[in-house]
C-alpha cells in the first residue's frame, strides 16, 4: 500500500501506481489523483496488512494511530527518535558519545558540561531542520540565542511526528564525507540497496540539502561495505519489510549512520532519479521485493554523475513577497537537465527540483555556491 501526502507527489509516482495497480490509502491528498471508490479506507488498509510505502513522513501519524501495536510502528518509533536509534546501535558503536536534552535544559547548560565539537539536533527531525554544528563556546552561545527564532519559523510546518523541537540530542561531530542511501529491508531482514548518493557541502557550516549525486564509481566503491553495515543495523533494530532513507558519514573505513528516515526513500519524490540513473523504479522494487542486479546495471553504465538539486528559498526571504522566479536564468547553471519540477514556492521552502547529469563534478560544486536570491524577484 502507498500513502500519499504533502509536501509533493510526483507524476512519476502516480503513473507507477496506476501502471501496477498499487493500493492507495484514502486521504485528502490521494483524492487529488484518484476517485474515492478506488482508494482503500482506513479500515480496509488495517485489515490488508500490506507492505507500506509513503512519499512523505507526514504519513507517520496515520500509521502510529491506526497500527499502534504493529511491527512497523515499532520500527518507525526507533528510526524517528535519534536517541532510541543510538541506544539500539550501542553494540555496534560502543564508544559513540550522545546525550538527550530538553529545550529548557539547553538554555541552562554550562559550557563546562559540554565536549566540543558536537552537533545539536531535534531528537525527532527531518532533512536539516534544527541541525546545529557547534565547534566552540562562542558558537554554542549563538545557537542558544538562535534556537527560539528557528522554533517559531518551524512551528506548524511539520507534524510533531516528523519534526519535534521539544527534545534534542547532543552527539559527537562525525568526521568524513556524507552519503545517503535509498534502501529497504526485505521479509528476512536483508538490506536491499536501490541507490547511493554523495551529499557534498559548500563549507563546514553548510547543512543544506542543495545537491546530492550518484555515479557508477560510488556504487562500485561502497555498495558491499554499506550493505554489510545495513544488515548489521537491521539485525540490531529488527528491521523487516521496511523502506528507508539513511544518511551516513564515511571516513576511510569508518562508517557511522547519522539518521534513518522511515517508510520512505529520498523526500519530495527525489528518489525518482534512480530511473534516470539506473533504470530502477524504486516503488516497484520495494513493493514487489525486487533486488537490483548491480553487476549488470553497472556493466552498461557511463562515468557521468547523476544529481538532483533543490532550488531552495533563503530563510531571509518572506515567501509571500515573492513575485516570480527566473527559472530560465536558474537553469543556465545546469548543463544537462533531465527533469525539471517547478514547485509552489509560496507554500514550500523550495521553488524547483531538478534531475540532471554531468561529466564535471565542478558543475555540482558551482551549484552549491549559488546565491538563490539571484533568481527570485520580490
């Protein structure tokens, strides 16, 4: 079963559902694409006990309310709560430092109680919302002052099951390059990798999701190592029949997970890029429990980089004051766009999502440097 929800549903996902006849839960978003009589009621969905995929973590509330005592609700709870997740992985990472703190405790924490550098983030979070790398005492004071402002901005934008700024985790800063995977655990708890992305940053203060890329080289280099780790994590947590998006840091042979996003792959239907890069329909692969033959896929792959980029709206801009976006000027920075999705920027934090390919990594690095104000008319 698929649960459709805000913020974005791609045409590709809808076409996949129709082509395969996948079951879809009846809700307000689904009725924008399907007749009510063709949708599953909550009662029918509960009885069916099917594999569940959602394009958005906004669907977590329905699962936690309607499938309270199910295994999927247990797996979601551990995945979404960063403290529970770290506790589940203690045997794999016995020396990893983390601690849970409340919002009130943050305001009263003394610097001699902290070990710099570290990262502060919501215990329940999504994307990079509320994530603060902290290197020293000065940065910590700035973060404490900035926290209340950010909480006000985020309030009401996501349900608390997706982003909850009442409890936080302080954890050691993980060195290395950041990577992300779309994958699922099958009925036996074996991890199946559907895509691997490198997540580059502009500098050490950047925590944005501006761009991710995949390539033949990345899959060849990391697939086996990451599958072994995912199998170990799956065994520790007890993951089965579970789609997920996981972010990790890799420093030579040291690989540490940052967080697991449950019941979905890349958000905003960005996971669709697997079709362009590898001819993989990730929705079909999970719901039909298919496994990519990476040996055959990579045999015919080119050496190009496939990437997606998000045209993010700077936080300093009031979205209601935007008159227009110069998409033509924006796309001049992308040599070979494959898919261009214009997003409703009045109601979302991005104005575009683009899938592209390039032979030059410099193109992706340049996108990280762009000032998005250049493309926005107020």
